[in-house]
C-alpha cells in the first residue's frame, strides 16, 4: 500500500522575495526542526492546542478538513503574538503549513500514525508497541514503514484520551474502550496484558454518514434481489439477527436496515461504550451504557426499552445475558435488530438462545428451550456476513419458522433464502429461493414456504397500505424532487440519485424518472455506464422472452424496474413497460394452460373418455406459452393418446410424435437450467 501524502494544503501564504526569501525559508525550517526537539516548546504547543482546539477535534480521526485550519489558526496567531512581543518560546518560528502540522503531530496529534488517521480510506489503525498497522477499505491489514520511536508515545496519548472520557485504564483495569466522537471506537490494552512499557491501541473509524441499504448494495454487499428482500422485511417491520466475525460489517448492515425503515419510526439504539450507529430518522433515542462500570447495564437498558413504546429497538451487539431482555422486546411485538458473533445463521440463533438462558438473564434464565422457541417464533430474519480480502458481503439469509421437536430436544426450523456462491470467474452470486412480488414472497419453485408469522406481517403490511397515514407517498415524491434538484445544482449527483431512489421505493412516479435522467445528464460518465447497463439488461430480458422463460424474465425485469437509474437511462423510453406487458401476457397464457391441464388430468384420472380429455386441453400453443406449461399439456395429451392407441382409436404415429415433442421440451428445460 502506498504511503498517504500529507493532508491537502488549506492555508498558504506566498510572498515575493527571490533568493533572500528562499534562504530565509530554509533557515526558519532549520530553526523549527530544532525547536521541535525542545521539550519546553513541545509541551507549550501541546497545552496550547489542548486548550484552544474545539473538543470534537481532539479525537485522532476528527475530520482533517476541519481540524487543520483550526490548528493553523491557533499556532499562527500565537507565533505572531510571541514575535510581536519579541519574547516567548514561539518567537521567530516558521508559520509554514508543513512545519506547523508537523508540530501538531508531534504534540497533540498521533505522530507517524496521523496521516493514516486523516485518510478517510483507512478503516482501522493498530499501534502495537511502536509498530503501525493499517486496514484500508477493501483490503486486509498491512504494516506500514512509519513507526513510533518509543512505545510510550502512543501509550501516553491513549491514556490522556482515557482520562478525558473517564475510562479507567491501568494495571487493575488494563483494557478498555473509549467512545470517541464521529462513531469511532478506540480499544486500549496496557500492561500487564501487554509487555511492560508497551500497549496495543486499535482505532476503528466510524461512519459519519448514516448508511441505508442502497449504500451497501452499491458497494457489492449483496444482489438486487436481496436488496429487494431486505427492503420488504423492513417494510413488514421484521426482527433481525445479524451474525458474523469481528469487522465484517454487522453494525453497518444493522444501521442500513434501520435507515431503510418506512415512515417515521421511533428508534432506540443501545450501545456499549462506543456510539457507532447513525440513524436518519428524526425520532431517535440514542442510549450509551458502560458495562465496564455496571456489568448489567446493557440488559437493564434493553428491559427499560419496553416502557418507552418504541417502533424499533436496536441493541448494537448481543454478547451475554442481555439477550433475555432483548428477546422479551421481540415477544412483546416490537421489532428488534441486533448483532452477535457466530459463524453461520444456524449457530447465530443457537448462540442467541444460549445467551438468553445464561445465569442472571431476564425472564429466560435456565430456560434455553423456551428461549429458542420464542426466538424462532418472534425473530423473522437471520443474516450472516463474511469478509474476504477486505470485502464485506452477505453470505447467507434464512427465515425462522418456529422449532422442530427432535426427541427430547428442539431445533430451529430454518427456511433458506440465499447462500452466496463463487462462480468460475471468482464473481460472487446470490441465487435466491424467493423474490419480492408486491408485498409478499414469490417462491421460485412455486412452493410457498413463507413462515406463518412472516405471512401475517405481510398481510398487516397490505392492510397498513390501505390506511396509510400522512405524509403520503406523493408528498415524499415532491420532497425528493426538490431536494434532488438542489443536490444537482450543487454538483452532488450521487446525493440527488440516492434521494430519488428512496422516493422510488415508495412510489414509482414518472416524475422521479425524469428527475433521475436530469441528474444523470450532469454526469456524462455515470450516464454512459447506466445506459450501457440498461441496454445489456434489456437485451438479456428479451433473450429470455424469446425462449418464453417468463419467470426468469420477470425476475430480471423486476430488478431493472426497481433500479431508478436503469429506468431513467433505458432506451427507448417505456422499454421496461413494453417488456413487462409481454411477460404478463405470457404468464397469463401459462395460467390458462395450467388450469386446463389440471382439469384434463383430473378427468383422465377419474376415467373420462380420452377424446374428451384431449378436447379439454385444446390446441397446443407452444409459441405462446413457456416450455414448462407446454410440457405439462403435452404430457397429459400423451397419456390420453396411450389409451386411444390401446383401444385402436388413434394412430401410433401420433403417439410417437407426441413423445418426440416431450423429449424436445425436456431438452429445452435442461438447456434453460444449465
């Protein structure tokens, strides 16, 4: 990984002066370099910045764009004062930006680690003794060449921050987490957990921007079909458990689901030691507990949430007996979203039940089977996330449908929705068992496996839409149009498109398509990419229609129509609608054929005359129906012909032709599934 450059220049004074000015600049740099090593100067600057810089900018990962101007202003002002007086430690010191920022790094800043802490692409910085390791977004940890000259330097900086946050870190309590601003988490380990005189400091950058599902989808964390599934589950106010290893993106997904919740929910988030979750909704109660002071604080906060009538409760992470209190929230009818460490969805729900039954757990202490039953009846969705090569992605999604009794034990009944696969080219794919169709699930194989509790939520969702309260979807569209126009005017095309997309999820309004096309015109590269993607997807759907694969075409078309950008870039205009009409006509033809096939099969099985059965089937419509529908009809026709041939009422050649037709249709099906 390349070493980041110094932060961009914010303020710079350029003066004419020729060679004399150049010589003067070299002299002042030399003076500053010597003064940096003066303990008195360093202590003075440290105390000056500590007293003068806004508290939010004291954190290691505070925005450099805000901190650098503040640092330069304070130091230049103080240098000017000392110079005017002709006395003071900073008199005649250089005011060059590079020199002043070097002074900041050596005093209040984090020395050689500061450039990485200022780099927004770096997600985590670890300081192990004097060594610095960084993890850039999309990559694994690497050790960088920069390092501290003394392990005490980063250790003292961490202990200073710990004292500010009143987090005890010492020989008695050698480990602790500091809740820094901007959603950043710093974990500090000191002796005796580490060798004497050294420490381990892990600084994990928080997100300043509150993510929604669109953000993770655009980063390749899951497919369009899963995007639609998660949005449906959020609309239906489902409860979620999100599992995975440390750093795989569990909290980010939890946050994105909350921020995709419809309407104006009252959200309560409960976090331990660090405030990482960012919520867009106005009605947000943010609770921070300190389990290092009060071990039962997390469970107590979850229990108290029952009395606060929330819409959504999001305990950031389940680690122990607080699971009992969290489960009682779900049982009471409130949606809960939480994360825990587990290697699969199966392990996640089992571990959650284990935690809920731990000694001291609320309600479920010592009652693991009861906890497992209630969890599987009241939590609808379990998601597992993985990370590989720095990339984070959903690896598995399952639905919970109660429990199954296996002798004297119970185990969760799990309904798989998707499991990530890697194709021959190393690309991630997510084959799904069900897709979104309106406000319900349509199972790809035709067998409805929607859990009973989830099906009830879907029914309630439909009823809720009929009595929708203000603000209406129309109002949401109008608001999105205004905000998107403002974003485009200020050059923020992505923000405009994100705003329009959220409204598109509420209402497929043609005005949103026009506004999205206008936004794309402001970014020619984005428009070219969208046009190319739209044309390719359209060609793919048309190829499926030529093969009369209505189901596959409908899935791809649904993904296209759900994507506002693809809809805005489609050419010619109305292409998706015309393709949707072909799909609808094909599926209606299939439905009619399957109805006739069903009646004909029942008649044949009940002993009806084979000629009447063939008459019920009617004329074959191979050019209008799918291979599946044609095969179903031809199979019944073949069975009727067998009887007629046996009775001498039909020529054997008719039966041979029908058998050949069956083989042809089977081959078509095998080809389509290949």
